[in-house]
C-alpha cells in the first residue's frame, strides 16, 4: 500500500478535519486517510492519484498540495 502526503490549508477546527477525512476516504482506491489539523497535513493510504485527492479536498473548500 502506498502513501500520499498532502499539505492541507484552510482547516481551522475539528469539523474541517472530519470533512477533509471524509472527502479523501470517499476517493476510489483510498483505504484510509489520517488528517491532522496541526500542522495541516494528511497521509492517505491507498492507490489513488494525487490529482484525485487534491480535487476531493478542493471540492470541500480547502486547498491541498503534495508534500515532498
């Protein structure tokens, strides 16, 4: 299983974390998403493309980028 690390911006509370987690876990081929408010990061486990993950986050109103 591979991991994708994302930097998430715009989250301010627990509700934001739950919304981003739900959005990421709703993407096909995602097995699990671990989202942290501080420091605004997500680790996504599965085979989903980074583009699909970023699109799902943006659909919820947040911004995301792949972390190196």
